C-alpha cells in the first residue's frame, strides 16, 4: 500500500511536450526526439571529427571538427541550443550542421557538450563554457588554429552561453583575445513581452513557443530568479566593448525571439560594440538544424556564407 501511495504523490512539475518532463522528486525524462550519432563523416567533406574529454568529474566533453586542407584556421567554440535543458553535441542535426560549417567556413569547430538544467541550473553551462575555452588552447591539435581568431558561437540557448562566457573571458590579459561572437537566434527573455513574442503565430510543432520559452527559463535560472535576471534579460556588454570583440547576431524573421534579438543587437551597438546583424527572411527558430524545406536550405546557405565572411576577416 505504501508503494501505491508514493506513486500517487509523483507529479509532473514541468513539461515541454516531447522534449522534457520533470517530476516533483527531481527525476527528469528526456525522450530521444533527435538521434545521437558518432563521429563519422563523409570523406569528401574534407573534415576530420573526434570526441574529447574536457573534465571527467563533470562529464564535460566536446566534439571537434577540423578541416583537413588548411592551417592557421579560425576556431569556433560552439554551444548547442535546447533551452539549457535538452540537446547534445552528438545530436544528428548538430553533427551535420557543424561539420558543414567547418567545411564551408574553413574553421575548426569545438562543439561543447555542457551540463543541462534542471539538474544543473545556470551558471553550470557558463562554467563549463569557460572551462572549455581554457582547455581548447592547451590541446596539441589546436596548433592548426590561429589563436588570434577565436570565436564563441552558438544557437538559441547556446548563443546565450557564448555571450555569457564571452563576458567572463573577454580579458586579453587573462584568457587571451576573443575575436568575436557568432550568436544565432540568441535565447534571451524578460518579464515584459515583445511584440514578436505575443503576435508571432507559430505552427503546432514550432521549435520554440512562448510557453516553452517560459518553461525553459523556470528550469534553467537559479531558484527564485525571474526573467529579468541578467542571464535572461541581458545587461551590459562593457567587457566585450573593452576587448574589441565584434558580435554577429543572426535573426530569423518568423522567430518569436525576433524583436528581442533586434533589441539586443541595438543595445550592443549603443554600447559601442561592433555588431553585424543578419536577418533570415521567411524562416523561424532553429531553421538551420530542423527545417529541411527548400527555403530553409537556401537561408542556411546564406547563413553559412555570412559566418564564413565574419570569421574569415
């Protein structure tokens, strides 16, 4: 009887359908909505791939993509999206996207598999990002890279991580120079809603709805923090300005985050940060990894060209 009573008390306290379910006893379920894959790549892509452990204690690791044909490559330290709560460097969609990015933009990419909330709320992902940034400069294979061209990059929550890691390491005396940030549809929020958050009509299986965004923030932020916490509602970027880092902000036109991304981009420019803004017309959140339509493929081709130009400067 006691077992049955315990089962009756088990309740779901947070859920994003098909992605994550959190119970009141702390148990977390994440259905395998995207398959995880190994390091194999088509030989004609001209990119080598391998996994490497960064920290065994926290199970922090990275997947590394290096073009075979070039030396003195720009280096992108990349953080995947997923609202801080889902996703992995081994997800097939990221494996394909980042291998293509490495080939097209002629850059090395280190895709960080950071700890996820709610088991590890922020700042765990930021701490992992800083640790990865320090680790990557100590690796022998990184001799192919040009350390004067290190970029922090990511999409959605990963772009938020790149930004907050950038604020921590953008000190030329400490870590070393950060050339710039590549922020694809950065995941920020706030208590006050933007027009695109309220008015953008999202299809039923949209990669990001307002309800899902709110749930991600409840799971990711420290206990008691609201959406105006500076990790959610971005504050000053003075460290980036002082470090001379440029920021590329990539916006998707039908994304609920569109207006918040545009506000963020404008705020950086007002602080004196050099900003490159890219608008992908007619596509929504995470189109570059989840949308296989002809239009999305065209926009992905354009996006990769913009990133290549930005990191190749």
